C-alpha cells in the first residue's frame, strides 16, 4: 500500500530563494543574482539597485560622507491628487528611511576623492522636487569648492508634478550650477540608469562632460508611447534605449554594471589625474 505523506512533512522551498526575470522570465537563484550585481545571467537585464547597493558598487567601503540627510520637502502648494502630497511624502519616507529621493556626499572612488549624488527611484520615482534640486545643486557646489570631480547617478521619472513650477525651477538651478563647475574646469560624469526621463534628462543628467549609461536603459524626455501618439508614427526598434542613443551621439559610453566603476576610474584618470598640478 502507498504510504500517505503529510504535506507539512514535505520540504518547503524558503521564500526569496528564486527570482523571476521580468524581461526573459528565467527563474534565477537569488543569491547568484545578487553576486552578479543583480544582472540576469540569461538576458542581461539589470534589476534596479537600491541607493545602498549603488554606493557599495561605486565607492570604497565606508568612504561616503553623506551631506544634508535631514533636508526634507514641504507641501508649499497644498497639493492633492489621489491623496495629499504631505501624506504621500510620509509614506515614502517611512518606506525608504530617507527624507528625499536624492542622497549626496563625498567619497572615495579608487584613487579619486569624488562628490557624488544618487537618485533613488524607489522614492516617488526619483522625481526632482525643490529639495532634490537643492541637494544636487549643493553637491555640484561642493565639487567646485573642493576641486574634486563630480559623479551623479540618475534614475528618475522627471520633475515632481506635486510641486508644479517649483520643481521646474530646479532644472534651471542645477544647470546654472553646472555651468559654474565647467568654468572651474572640474569634470562632471553623468551616469544614466533605467529609467532616466523628463525634467532630469532635460537638465543635469545630459550635461555631463562624459555621459555613461547602463545597457538597455530607457533614456528620454517623453516616453515612446507619448511620442508615438503625438507624431502618429511607429518609432524605430530600441528607440530611447542606451544603445540607440550611443549610436546617435547622445551617450558617450554604454558599460556593463560590473565594469561601471573601472570605467569611471579610467575616465577620471584621464580627465582629472590624481597627480595633476592645480
């Protein structure tokens, strides 16, 4: 007679052991995926990285000196869509443990001391409101004052609609700060990740002396669906992806995630060698 088995006796697969790739639908071992810097080994899709993972990827261990961590936005317009803006902010602050969608500071990248800014897509889509714009401006100014190169890693849906014209002001403010950085001959490398769109693309993200992108990242002002509806034409395959923009001169380098830091260090060695004479 067959022996009956209790379902509770069966070996259970722990939660989180496997991860499904949203691009090719391959089932990946989560630990191997993390070892591979969250890049799918089957199709090369890059899963989003958290701010902490970005810091660990780019900077030497424990070298980041964060600035302005307590700076937080206010609901100056009393804006409400599906919920009041101030409630939305509290939700994302609790979710991420941060006050805003940008983290800035000074850290070590190989032999280089750098000023760095990173946008957090998990905080309201990395959108740029008044505080994000102010923090980006301050890290630009720090790079100029300390005469150290600037790295900004973008991942954003664009300007923050809940702050209306106040968010649009940040496009001009960050661009003006970068113009002064350029006058001081301090290099700025812009790193574009998936996605980088809207007012962030239309301001500081595309103003780098060198623009580096991760593979297959969506880089755009307006999304492809909006463009197709406007011009009533089908867009070319891969339109607005990193590789397309590289081919058409809008991006300088497309590099795999595991080569991003070495690529940035090589660029800095060329643009701003540590043994230069000021």
